[in-house]
C-alpha cells in the first residue's frame, strides 16, 4: 500500500504547486478618449494596517504599439498608493498600508493612436499618421 500511495502523493503535490503558482490573467480592451474610472478593470483585496504590500504586474506589448496601460492603486478610504503610467513589461509597486482597508488595483488600456508601424509607413508615404 505504501508503494501505491507514493505516486498519488507526488501527483497531489504537483497539483498543489500548479495551483499556487498560477496568476490572475485577463485581457484589457482598449478604449479611446481620456482616462475613465468606468473603463478600468479592478482587483480588490483586503489588507491589514501596517502591512507591506507588493503589486507585481506583467503587461505584454512594447512602447509605441498604440496602447497605453495605466495602473491605479488606491484604497477604499480614498488614499492613493501608486499610479504608474504607460506600463510595459514587468512593473512593481511596493507600499505599506495606512489602515485596515480594501485595496483596488485598477488597470486601464488607452488607445494612444498612432503605432510605430503606422508612423513608419506614413513617413514613407509623406502623410501624417
């Protein structure tokens, strides 16, 4: 019986590791115009007072691809803890909470208009992007 439980134990450990290592992944639809709280996608979590919080975001894309991802970190009491703009690649924001509160990490994807490729082709054609 001990030999049969060994593969089962290994499989359960592997499944537990995969569950813990997974991250939250979602797509952000780009919108035109200015920044808007209504068009943000937010993740909310409760944090106790004097707790160090680390927010790590990985955003695909590159500078000049026509999209601009902004991150807004705030608590339910109205305090702002970070507002990185035009995030590309890995971004980390670390802060200590001032009080027991729910925190929102909000993402917004703005369509910035002209992409690198459109600028390149518009220069070749001598037209404005």
